[in-house]
C-alpha cells in the first residue's frame, strides 16, 4: 500500500483535508462521529481507486474537483458503514467500538444521513450531470443490496447467483462507479468508461469475497472483529455456501442450526472448532479464495487497454493487495 499511496499521495492528503472540511458542522456530534469513523484505520481504497484511474488519462480534472469527487466517494462509503453497523447491531468496527456502540443508534443513523446528503451536495456543486446520475444510481443500488442482505439472513438455501447479486449491490457497485467516474471527468470515450466500470466491479467482487473469507480465518486482533461474526449474524456468505454444498447431512444440519438460531452463547469455542473442521473438510475457504483470484484475473485482463500507462501498473498492484490483504 505504501508504494500505491506515493503515486497519489498529494491527492490523498488533499482528500483527507476535504473530508475534515466537509464534515464540519454547527452540531458538534456530526464531526465527532464522522471523524471517529474516518480515523478508525480505513485505507481509503475507493478514493485511491478513483485517483489512480484518473492518472490513466491526460485530461486530468482540476485539483479541487478531483479532491471533491474523492471525498464524496468516501463520504458515501462512510455513510453506508454507519447504517450497516446499526442494522447489524455491531459492537466493533476495525478493532474499535463501532460508532453506534459509542454514540448510540439515533445519532449514528442521522449522521449517516447527513454524510449521504453531503456527498450528493458536493456532486451537485461540481455541475456534472453524468457524475451525479452515476453516484445517485449507485447509492440506490447499495441501499437495495442492504435490504437484500437483510431479507436473505438465515437462508441456508441462498444461491451463488443471489449472493453475487447482493455483493454487487453492497460493495462492487461503488468500486465500479469510483473507477468509471475518473473516465467521466476526463471526458474519455464510452469504451474507456465501460472498461473501468468492469475493472472496478471485478475488484469489488474480489474485495468482498476476501472479506467474507477473512471472517472465517482471521484472528480478532488482526481483523478487528471476532471470527464467524457473519455466521453469528445469520449472513450467508460464499464460504458458507461452499461449505453447505460439499458438507455431509450432519455437517449441513449443524451449519443450518447455527444460521437459524445462533446467539452469543451458541458460538462457543466448541462450536467454532466444529465450524473450522467443516471448512477444512469441504475446502470452503480455499474455493472462496480461488473465486476471488478469478475475479482479480478478470480485472487485470480488463486493464490491457491501458497497459502502457504507469497508473495501470499501480492498479495491478492495488488488485493484488486486495487479493492478499489480511485485514
């Protein structure tokens, strides 16, 4: 990540400064909650993706406009994190108390609404209708994804197609829009837009798939939340789908019982050991990681159009970081 940061370091610093400016408000709890979450260790993957894609074009947008788009992307992402944690009754986010646990649900949901409206206002001020349409549509897609995930909880029969539709809406759509926005601002060709949209979509899929795999294997100190948190919340992720497909009847019944009725006491050390054994027997995590690799391969193939650009090599590095990340 350090080498990637250096390429767009000045702009990333600028985005951070704009985020602080944009979250200042007369009501003190707005900057308090905003900065609490933004300073919790996020890597700014989405603004970085957008800024690196911008470097693919000679017609780079003015700095203020460039920073405002990067900030609006992060504000939109941050708003969804606040709302997600409330829906999930999360206690921990990136190793710290989640904002809703720290400040309460009411304040968190209202500040999430504020950040979402602020992101929209920034895009309006840029006066680029296509950019506004792109991110407004993406916000709608992301909201649908959250609802789809909510109603799919505890559904052991969730198909891969349904799972991929959820993560497209929840995660990959914003990454796709972030990449495409760089081409829109550069007034690039429609083909360039479509290539970057596909690139962002593919690495977005990989990012969420890796996240779901890490939920099964990462330790709490490294990952910032206890293992099997998704399972505890009744979320059916790709490792669980693979495990359910390849497990014995006894193993499947055990996983289904956890999905349908798990609570804090049910996810004890004994049951976690059984889950780990099932994952090992079914090669569920290995198959999940292989799926993520396939999406990264698709992403890298889509970049061939820009193979002579230094920024394309940086985007390749970003893709590999997403695949190999541990947190």
